[in-house]
C-alpha cells in the first residue's frame, strides 16, 4: 500500500496534482487523482450518500483512506473508528481531524463489536479472491454487534462493453478464476508496488457467499455502470 499512502500524503502536503496509477496485469493502466480521496460531501456519489445515511451506532470505517466518510459521520455525532492498511493514510486522516484512526487490517482487527462496519471505495476488494471473501465473511462475526450490519459497495465487472475488459474477463473464466478477481499493482511517482489481488463482486455471488456465512444480503442501490451498495445483516433483511 506504499504508493497509495504516499499519494495521500503528497496531496495533504500541497501537491494537488498528485496522481496514483493502477496497472492491471494485462497491461491496462488507469490513473486516479489523489484529490478523489479528499472530496467534500458535496462531491460524494449517490451511493456514498446513501451508505453514510445507513450508518448507525458505533461505526468501523474500513479502508478509510484520507477519512472523508469518517469526518462526516463524526460531525453527525456517531462514534467512529477508522482503520487503514497504510500508515501514511492514518497519519493524514489524523491530521484532518479523525479522532480514532488506527493502522490495522480489518481481517485481524478485534476492536469490536460495532453496530456498523462500513466498507466503501470497493474496500471489500482487499479480500482478493472469492475464497478470501468466504474467510472474511466468517471473520466479520467477531466485529459486528448483535443486531448490527455491514454496509459495503462493489461493482459487477460484467456491466461493460469495453473489449479490453471483456477479454480480461474471458481469460479469468478460461483459467478457472471468478470473473471479478483482478490482479494489479499501484504506482506513485515511479515507485511501483507488488502485484496483488483485488475482488470486484456481483450481487448474486455476494448474496450466495454471505448466506453460507450466515448473513442476509440486501441490495440498497444499483447503478447502470454495475456499481452497487449492499447491506449484510443477520437473519432477514431490514
């Protein structure tokens, strides 16, 4: 996560043109301006706004980055613990006013229980594979309080007509991988991190695997580009 954290720190220190690059293992490269992680609430997507409105009680913001969502929830009077794999991100969000920011991995974090576990920005991707998703969903039981919830977003990668992406999906199918199992590396200012897995999961797959772990999966929002917001809870959806 070093390139990610370095990009956040550079922006926080005044480099408003700081830009992070993501290189997929088929050669596709896309850029993401660091300012994306510092957006004010007025620039949040409809999905983000809905997700924050669903948060209640004690909240664990996973993969909090520069802390834009944690800051909004704090202002609303909620108790928020923000965690990130990047030490630099934790430093940045602390300087920005996040009161409880910690360097931690949600897969091993044991600071609960929480009433809401929030994973925005496709943070669920950190599980890397469908097998990793299963382990993560079982591990969530230790973090979520009775009657609590998990609010997360992801994207159905099949919602595309881009021939480059369609070819990538076909390679995944032929090699026995789930279509949303991506492999990429991050780069900032010429420093490139290692190739890592990243999972993008569709509604049907998430619901199936959530049910195996004892979670009910409710779809809160879907967008034409495949983006979706989900709520996991115990028992029936509320």
